[in-house]
C-alpha cells in the first residue's frame, strides 16, 4: 500500500465518526497566496472525496488577508469557517474568545509532535487555538556561484558587515543581478517584520520597559541607515514595494545574489521546475551586527484557526486535522518529494531520514530553535514577540510605521524624518491605548 493510500485511509478513519453529520457541508477558508498554501489547495479534492466536505478558497495577498480576516473576526462577519493566521493574532484572539479552542484532537493527530516553539506561539494559557500548517524562521539564501566568483566564502553565521561586502561584490547592474534582495514593502508582516528583526540585530527595540517608544534612539537610526544604504548600493530598483513573493520571483529568475527571508522559501528557490538557479543555492543563518548577540531571524507559523462564529465547526476541525497532519506531509512527499513538504511544524519531520537529506532542513531547524520570542532583543523589553510585539495595538501602529519606512526607502523622506514620524505615531497611539 502506497503512502498516499495510507494517508487517505487515515484521513477517512480520523473523520469517520463525523462524516455522516458533515456530509454535503461546505467550508470557506481564507488563506495567503504563498506557495505551500497554493499547493494545499491542489489536494482539496482528496479531502472532499474522503469526507464529503466541500471546500471553497479565498486566497489573498498577505496584507489583504490580514485586513480581511481581522475585519471579519472583530465584526463577527462570519465569512470564513477557517482563517489562516499566525503567532501574533492567535493568542490575542483566543483570549478574546474569538477562536474555538483546538482541544480534543484525535490521538492519531498527535498534537505533542508539533514543535514546542510552534505550539507555544499558537496557544494561550496552555490551550491551542490554531494548528501550524508550516513554521518558519528566517535565514540567508545565496547564490553559491556568484559568491565563488566574488572570491568570497559565506560563513555559517555571517555578520551584516560581511553581507554588505558580499552584496557589493556580487552586484552586476549590466546583467541585472542585484547583490541582495530584501523586503521593503509596507505592512507590519511584510517589510515591517524584516526591518524589526534587522533592528533587533543592531541592538534596537520597539519599546523600553516602561512602554516608551524607542525610535529616537541611535540603534534604530543605525539599523535603518544601514538597511537603506545596503539596498541603494546592491538592491533592486523599486525595492520599497517588494515583499516575500516579489523577492522570491527575483531570486528564482537569477536576479539576486542573496535573499534574507522566510526559511520556507528554501523549497521554492531549489525547485528546478520554478527556479533557474535551483542547483546553485546555499544557506546560512540570518546575520547579526558585529558585537551584537542577536541575529535577524524571526519566528512565525502560518496556521489554521476556527472563528468562534462558524456554523461549520466540526467540518472545519476535520479539515485542520487533515491539512496539518503527518499523513498530509507524507502525501506531499510521495507526490512532490520531501523537499516540498510543509516545513517547521512537526518534530517527526526532522527525525525522518529522507528529510534529513534535504539541503536546507537542518539550517531551517537551527534557525527556528535559535529564535526566542520571550527574549527578542539585546536590552530588556516588556513584550513577547520577535518581529512583532504581542499587544492588540501593534498591528495598527506597525502598519503606519512601516509605511513611513517604505517612504524613506523610496526616497520620499530621510531616515531621520521616518524615525521622527515613527516615534510620534507610536507614542500617540500607545498613550491613547493607556500604556
């Protein structure tokens, strides 16, 4: 019996007790337009065949997804039966009673197999409110051929100073090769996430221990200045509007010497069906500033959660068990190879001999395990979260701040002006919120 058959049989067994009740039901899922989520949609017919549950997808760009699901959950709109959310929203929304707890999951599902960092980030007071479809940190993906041609060797754990030197050496404007591609796109989870972890690695922080905004401190000026100078020297034109998907496309087309971004991208840049440089990619840990003991890596999971207002709770739970299970991972592995399975969510994946042979597997795990949301910065802070601050007000504040930073990247204002506005925005919003 093949893996696919076993996976389908397991799916059937898992949902057998509730299939009759949920027959002919339809669930609507809001998700992000990332590659792993698109891949999941291609297997939906098999879930429907096994359960009788139809699935309708609403697939959105990341910033739009965040806006749509936030609006729907806060207004009790009821448009979705499953939402794709992350480590920022899940504990806050769970505490507000906006999500159904994912308790009483089947024994076959094995919730204890979920990596502890992912389980903790998607829980509130020990209750799981979302199941990780995949987990990620961030790391450097680089062109081994261009690095060699530049006469350089990528360290396993490089500094920002080395990255800047290497980016300049690999930049070839005549041949449309940028030494480095990084996110500049506005949005707290897009360019906002990247500049926050960059700032962490320069010793900066969003707030001090008294919740006072810190954008007027020299560490933020140094980080933002370094970033803009690096991208002006070696980045692509228009980087102020580039996010994850835009940079992925550039890298796959051979137009980036380095890309620092989500570890989940490794399977896409090494896939010969999509990437022109698939056999020329190496990996390293995210960089730190010389002398600063923090790297520019984050911790995140795109996860599936059930809004409390759904009328299809049982069917939604069945889908989540199926899509985030060990069997689903095996199904993708058999069909598309181990390099293309959803990474970063389950411990058992990293114990699988076939997956251990995947060139980026260990670096991904190392990056995830080195991420500490409870200790995200060099100086003490009152918050949890690495590329975000786990308070309800953060998304609105950080979206505005990221817009000011993107305006600086586009040359519409100076770094100093952007930081001054960021300080004023954050201070005003936090005071209004009662901090």
